[in-house]
């Protein structure tokens, strides 16, 4: 398994009691002997022994170089996220966690000491102290325990929405045309009924003529989009789209005591809607990317974003969609944001994205089937050269153990290190639902986002337009005798017509809505087509 018979050598500075250790161990120890602030992951495993003198760590400034946490079900990935999130919070770095299984909420409460925790802490030389961390709990559309997270249809954009609706490339392009028209005409796409109203209008005789200058929308494609929207709503998806739209800057908050806030997105209520929540996570990330300023290399990240069940995002994704993800991951580092993808094997993540992930925590893999064995060999090839037999190590790791390689303070990959991980200091399990609900209702954000708002938008405007057209085609009422009042009304009608033209113009609307405007969004749409908010 290892080169345990290598001749002993002197320990590097900072590693006590290790002179008798073999040369490969000393080289690994030297690779993790950082001088600046770092997160402690655990202690080195070598030849079946845990060596607490050799601590495996991640430099804090390298957390915005992204990462991957992978491993089979039940190997401890969630606890690894919890361990990293705790230490980031303690260092003043805000964290975002997607809680798919419903067991991350415990990070808000102190952990419970028991024999397993004491044993693990002793093995890795951890001074374990129970601690809870400042948390905000969110839920998509308010489905579940948490502050509702909503997006407007315009804010979500045509590319991400196409993935949620499972449209093909042609249909996606047509949806983009619909968004283009709505942007130009100041038709705010707030919720699903707004989008349906615009699609229906553009396939009407009046709407078809309006699209002549920028391309047409076929009746067949419009029908597919409308049917997809209907099926989407039938699955109970309406609550996710609407206002108030969630401001992703909330995720970068720091608590009064200087610790970073841990934002936990509760997802158990939508576990059966994987396309929805994975795409919503991408919307959050894309929105952050387009709203945060450039900061370059920083001493600590502005936010670390954990993207759980990452394979769901990449399944059946178009090349354009994957290119957009790759570009976002590559460039968001300069905004001070680190992204960790969490999945079962590295092969779940496309190569161009995987190449951007400098920090790796690989838990155990299974090799029960030929496909498992193939995935195992592919995983081994993604690691730097190592004195370990990684195929053997990765199938023999226990729960709470992982193979680690990260970026050093100089940005170079560290040696591969099998590691027994530390125990989280917060509760390793969910908090009581009643306590979670109290925490949500006591949050200062609850009043801002709890109640949905349905203001005038595309549906109301197009409905009013249709009613006005119907009224104008009805028989006219007898005219009043000419009088000063009558002349005044005629003048009022003319003035009203001018006012309507001005109010309906994009210039007026962009001035009238300095916040949350949908007008003119097109010129600030991202690579995903998401609309950038003005704050």
C-alpha cells in the first residue's frame, strides 16, 4: 500500500516527534506546514496508522480557488462540509450550504460530546469544544422551513429557465426571443403567468406582427413552451417565481461577533425536483457573479459556496450551458467567491469545470460493479502522483476519512494525503423543527421576504390591453354636446394619449424603477441570460 520501508529522515521544522518517519511522510508533512491562516482538516493516515503530528490543512486564501468534495453515499461528505463551514465562519467568512437531506441545520447548535467524538478528537489531536454558529435558514419558494427564496422570471433568465423546463436548443432560442421582446417592451416577467401571457400574445395576430423585425415564434414551439409551463405549474412550481426577489448579497453577511453567517438552503421539501433546485443554485451563483465587485486575490474569501448534488446540474446540459458554468467558475474567483462542488465521483463534473477545482477532498468509493471500477480508475487519474496505491486506499477508507490535496500558499498542489478528518463541533444532525421555525421567524430578513407580492406586470398589462381593445371595438356611446367640458375631455384624451406613450417608453420606465427594474435588463444580462439587479 505504501512505501513504508523508505529510510528515516529528519523532520521538517514544525513537525515534532517525527524523526523516525519515512521520507514520503516527511515530504507530505512539509507540504502542509503553512505559515499563514489555514483550516484544519485532520491528521495524516499512513500504513493504517493515524499520525497526529502531521496535520492536513487548507490555506485560507486558497479557499476561493474552488474545490471538490466527493465520495460514495454514507462516507461522510456532509460532515466534511460542516467541518469546513464551521472553521470558515469562525474566520469571519460567510458560507452558503445547500441542505439536500435536511441534516445540516445542526450547524446552528453546539455539538454533543460522546465516545465517538472523544475518540476521533484524540486520534487527530483536536481540542474539541461544542459550538454553534450564526445561521440563516432559507427555503425555495417558502416550501419547507426557511425564509422564502424567490426569483422573478426575468431575473432567472431564459437559459436557466430552459433547463428547468427541459427545452431543446431551438425552444431555448425561442424563449430567448420572448425575453428579448419583453425586455424591449417593458413587460415585467415576474411570475409564470406573466411569461404565459407574453407567449400567448406573441402567437396572436397582433403579436406576430410585432416580432417581424427580430424574428418569428412558431406556433408549434410556442405550444411546447406553454405545455412545459403548464406541466411545471402542475408540479407545484409556481411559488418559486415571484417577488420579492431574493437579494443574493444577503449571503455575504457577517454576524455581530465577527463570525461569518452560514446560509443554509433547506431542500428536503424539493428533493423530488432535482432539476429545479440544482438550477436555482446556479442562479444564485450567477447572480452573485454579476453583482459582486472585482477584488482579485484576497487574504480570505468573501464567500464560500457549497454546491451539493452537483451532478444534477450537469446532467443533460447543453454545451452552451456547460460553457457558461465553466466561465462563471473560472471568473468568480476574482470576486472573492470560492465554489465547492459536492458529488459522488469527479467524473460527475465536466473536465473543464474540474480543472478549475484546486482543492480536493475525496472520500471512499465503492468498486462493486464494472462501472464502479471504471469510475475508481478515472478518479485516481485526477490526482497528482502519489506514494499511495490510491485504488486500494480509496476503497479502504472508513467513514470520516478522505484523500486530500489542496493548493499551497504559493498556489501549487500539495502532496496527496490520506486523512482522518476532525469531528465537527456543532450538532451532527438536524435541529428540532420547532426551534428552526423560531429561528426563521426571528430573523431580520423574515419580514422582508416572507410574504409574496403580486404587483402589476406583464399579465396585468396585456390583460388590460386586451380589455381596452375589446372596448374600443364596441359600439360608441352617443356623443355629448360640444361644451367647454367636452373640449376639455377631448384635450384630456389627447394629453392622456401622449402621457401613455411617454409612460410606456423604456426611458421613462428605467427612470421610474431605479430598483428591481426589468426594463433594459437585456443589456445587462449575464452569460446565463440572468438579469442583473440594480442595488
